[in-house]
C-alpha cells in the first residue's frame, strides 16, 4: 500500500509545474489535473491509512428538514455524531471513512449565491474532500499527521508555505486552550512562528444550536511565500468533536469522540496549479472556453469590480458556477420549482439566464449547451451526471426558454403599468408580485426592482412585504402540507451512550409483524409482553419511576408498536401492567432513536423500571396504516405500468386517513393517466393477491431488475415486500417478477392480501416542481364515497349542459344558469372525488360557463336596447335624463345607460334601479360636450352618498350602489347636481 501511495505522490510531484514565478514547486511544465488531485486524496486515505471510501451523498438532504441542500461532507454522517444511527445499518459499522462530497451553498443559513461572480472565490457548488474517524477510531495526533503527510509528501506543498491555527480557549464557557493540538503541530515540524490561535468564532466548530461540537485546527496556505506579508487562504479544517452543546447552552464531554475534516477541492487545485483563483483552474477552464466560443465575447480575463467593464468577467463566473450547480442538483433529483430547495434552484437558473443573455449576449438555448461540458469534467467522479445528461439539458433549456418569454412579457407589463401612474406614484406591489418568482412570470424580484430603477420608478416595498406575509400564511394552510413532526420525547446522544454503556440491546420490534388473517377475514394482532428497561421524564431525564399524570417515555425490551419511519405514521394504542388489566397507559406515539424504540405515554398510575407490561396496538389505526401502505406500493407499481419504468417515487407519507405520494415523471399526468392508474390498482385489489414479506441479506437485492428502493439507509438484513409472488421467487436471478408486479424494500407493516384495500381513488394532484407531482389518495369506503360523489356531480354537469342547449327564455333564467354553473364549478373544485373526473368536469364547465355568459350578455344587450327606446320616448327633449328602470344587475343597468347615450350623445343620463333586497343600483354617463367640471364619477358619488352608499368610475362613465326608501329624493338630488353643473 505504501508503495502505491508513494508512486501516486511521485506522479503528482512530476505533474506540478511552474505556473507562476511565486510557486517553484517542480521543474516539470504541467500542473496536475483537478481529477488527479481528487483521486490522490481518496487513494491516500484508502491505501495508506485504511479508510473506507463512501460515495458522495445526494445534494438533496435525506431526513434533515433543517437543510435545503447538503452543504458539508459531514451531513450524511449526522446520525453517527448524534448517536441515532440504526445499529443494523451499514453506516453503524463505519469507523474510518473518506470521500469527495458534492456540496451546495445557496439559500438558508449558508448562502453564497449573491456573492458568486463578484469575486474570484465564491461558488454555489463545490466539492468537499474529507476524512472521518468515528467513536475514537483515531483523534488529534493521527488526524494532524495524516493531513500534514498528504499535503507535504503527496501533493508536494513546501512546508514553509503552510501555516496552522488552533483554538485559544474561551474563559466565558470555561474551555481551555487546545494546547494538545499545538504540541502535535510542533512535533510535526511546524515552527511556532507559523502558528496562530483564535477563539470560538474561528477555531471552535458547532453543528448547530445544540449537538456535537469541538475545537478545530485549520491549515492555511501562504499565497505570498517570502514576498511581503503573508497572504493566507484556508485549505483544510480538522474538527475534533469532543463536546456536546446542551439545550441550556452548556457544554458536556461527548461519550465518544469523532474526527471530521473538510478541504475544498477547488481551492486545493488552485494552489497546486499555481492559480490565484479557483476559476483559473482546469475545473472551470473548459466551461469558460465554451462560454467564449458560444457567445463571442472577449476571452475571460479574471477582472473584478470597477476593472470589469460591462461585467463581462462577472457574467463568465456566474454562468460557469451556476451551470455546475444546476447540473449536479438536477442529476440528484432537485428540479427548479416554487418552494424550498427547488425555488432556490430556480433562482440560480434564472440568474444564470439573466447574465448570459443580458451581459454575454448568448443565443437562445445556450445554457443547455454547456451541460455536456459539465458532464465531461465531473461525470467520471459522479456517474449520475452521465446517466441524467439528457434530462438536465432538457430541463435547463426549457426553463431558459420560458424565462426569456417571461422577461419579454414582464417588460410589457411594466411599461403598460408605468403609463397609468402619476408622477409620484409608487409601482403597485400587486403587479411586481405577479411578475416575481412567487407570482406568475417567475422574474426574480431583484431584477424587477432593477428594471424599475432604470425607468426611474420606485416600488411599493411595504405592500410587497404584506403580500409576502400573506403568501407565507397561505402556504402554511395549503392542502396536504408536509406532515408536521410533533415535538416529542427524544433520546439525546448522552442517553444513547448510557444505554450502550449499560449494555442495553436495541429494542426488539419484530413483534410488530406478528399478525395474521383469521378465517372470517379479520386481522388478529398478537399480544406482546415486555419489560420496562428504562423510564424517562418529560425533559428526557432517566428516572426509576413515574407517577400519575406524568408524561413519560418508556423503553422496553420488545414492542409490537411501529415507530414512525419510511413515511408510515407511528402506531398508537395502550399498555397495561401484567395482572392489572383495568389500568390503561395510553401510548400516543413511538419513535426510533438509534435502534431503541421510545414509547410516549401519560401514566395514570405509578410505573417502575422492571415492571412487566402487555402492549396493545390500536387495531383500527394499525389497519388503516396497513391498508394505506400496501395501497402506496400498488400505486407506485401502477404508475410505472402506466407511465413507464423511468417513473420514480420521490417520497410518501401515510396515515389511516389518506396517503401522499410524490412521483417523478417524464411527462405530465393527464386525466387518462390517473384513470388508468386507478384501474390497475382496482384489478389487483379485485384479485385479492397475497402479499409476501421476508427478510433477506441486503446484498441479495442489489441486482434484481425492477426492484424498488428509495434513497434511504436500509438495515441488513432488509425486509422485502412482494405482491402476488413469493419473495424467494421474485429475487431469483433469472426472474423478471419485479418488473411485472410490486416488489419493494420496505420495513413497514402491510396487508396479507390486497383485497382489504377495497378501492383506491386519487383525489388530488399538484406539481411540486417541474417533473415531480404530488398525489393524494384514499382507499376503502372513503374511495367508494368519492366515486359516488363524482358520479352525482357528473350528472349535475350533464343537467347544466342540457339547460344551456335548450336556451333561456328570459334574462333571469339565463342569469340563474350562469350562477348555477359558477356554483357547480366551486363545488367540484373542492369536492373529494376522483381527480381525473374533476379535471374532465372542470374542462366541461369552463366551456359551459363561456357559452352561458355569452347567451346572458346577448339577452342583456337585447333587453337594454328595448329599455333604452322606452326611456328615449319618455325623455325626448332636454340635455338630461334622470329616471328609474328595472334591471337585474349593475352590468345590465350600465348597458341601458350606454345604449341611451349612444343614440342620444348630447344627453347626460343617470338611472337608478331598486332591487328586491332593498338596495338601489346606480349608473350614469355624461354627454360628450359636458363641461370639464361635470364628471360621471362625481355625479354618481353625490347620488350614492345621499343613499348611504358608494360609487366608482371615470369622468365619463360611473356606477354605484346604495339603500333608500325615498327614490324621488334620490332622483331629485341627481337632477339638482346635474343642473348645477350644466
């Protein structure tokens, strides 16, 4: 092993060249390629120091709602640091590992988006090289020694160009200086003159407000060398996790220590290639060359600030960085969208389009043409880029074209709005919102503001803030939000370590699968007897007993409760002390913490450690979850049957009430697709197929064609759920069963036969991001009721169609039909019914509403003409008509006024129309030759105020409403006002 690493080091040293006069590393002309630098890091830790190489995690955080994107190499190892790793998982066996992790820092707490392009160092996507030691496998001395060996012997960086920093301590928290690390560096030959010490801000790393933390030591590179003052850039951060930040802010020693290191590949490559900027390395030069060739602008020259005339080099950096981020994220399943990480990605894409089109003058479709360049430079390290190259190109090109169209429309909307504004008016917040990413056109608000600034117009920022708050409230109340994890009891890292120290084995939860199907078709759930191993108070403290009324956590040696995981809701139920069947301890939920199942209960009586108990799951709740979970598998299979094998599940959540299923598809879901999916599920349910479940070694599932697994950590052995085909047969090497039926890795609880699903109806779908749709579905009796309601509403739509085809005899009848169609539309929009049927009926109703409105307007126009003739006969002379007329609506009254003024343009007309409800409608229009002071708006306002109402309109035409029992007085007010003006 040592020989192979030495050879790799020799090859790297020979590859390092004299890129610039201040870095005479070698006599050879060529610097190392970025890919070779990455490979040398991984080979060093694997071959010389026995580290296991693990693949980069997806940039989509798994099970960590605190993150939009994976932003550090340690993210995927959080369960180890927190002590919550499943002891049966592969990760539980990790001791020393290394990898190159894809990281994105945009949005959220770590956000470099707006800085990208302005300087020579910021990126939204970067690669983090790291090595880890878990559970005290090694600590400070070995970590520092390995790092120094790699940098100086393998990469050949001169020792006199390297500086180190260490933790200086903090008197407020009682933390001593990390003199141990200082002495280690001294022993490795680092002189005290190149050592720096800093406090909590610089050299103490924390995962968050609470959790594992510890001092860190950083290795810096001196760009200046011996020329002038040192110019230090951080290369490598070595974190020694030895403390835990408690909820009260105090620090305690961790029971197990860990090493977590991270070094940015881009900055390391810049040092080894003798470049002052990461953008000058071969990780970016192919992209910069492609941009130059595709846009025809001057070559990239690395200018910043005022020196960058026209922002050309800024645009180079923005486009090169953003296309890397877009490619990596889309390859990992994050597509541009409207919320969370997808929204941030959408902002990144549109920022790239803006700079490429407006600054670089790139042709349409240019961004998509850069994707193959990204795949060429990163695809070997991250094969998912090669696999999804066409998909990435398509998504980027489609969104680029859509945004360019939005920009054109947005400019027209802005110009049209500005023409209507007064000299000191603010640009309406509602219009800006409709243009923005949260509105309809998807133009970033900063670009909207810039476009307004160019025209010298200010935006109503206060109004914009109110709209943003309203949108946030709306999203919080949206149909089927993400399931909210209730704040519950949890075992922290200290509690888990104490259990391990005491030798407490993980909870045996295999009894959760102990149920059977009785001869009468009812499910029988086996009794589970267990012993109380530990009790926890409401604040998580281990206690020997709990008293009446106390909320507590129970740790048992075994349980038949399903703890929430894999998208399935936790079981609930109760337990009793053995021999005391009349004292029920309600169990609200169960959760898994590092292999231990914690039951959350309220004690009605005293309970002690060592007590024997019997557990009973809520049968109805469990059955509901089993039905929904098996239905989820059938739905996933039916979607693949309908849309093709590339269809992928992107998440799910289920409880006894409904199931939610997120699916990634190549094409949008049509009503016919949804109907076909339901028919596939109905057929399998009708056949009442057996559902087989069996635990098998995880390795046996690796190469089964069509086997469904999600982006999750599975235990070994893993449970396989197969519909209609025994598991052994489904996993046979030559068997194609997994391509024809539902076969999935799943630890959930399922039905034993599909017939109990009863029926499945998809009651809702909405697009989360481009290419990913969220489906809502119900089963059993609920599904049957939804079908019945759908059929009833379909009949109502048919009746409305028949009424429209017969035609209306008079205006009230036509008006009632338009109202009935509108009411029916609202009912169908919110009804619990088949979604395919809803969409079909909505399409039909849009057509019916349009035709009904047309027929109503035609009748209105005819009646308005008749009424106008009657009025002109009564008022043949004079400049004024003030009268009453019957009208079913304000729009009808306006039409009568318009008709009169069209036939008698020299007359000013005001009409009142009393309604059965007691209100009075008002409409008026002033003659073309009226004096400037006589306006319709002021006329209507004077009359409607007399009636205790309001009015609105323009100088020529106005309308309003009011209430009065004395119409003659109102008419008198109208005449007096008009005559006074005339």
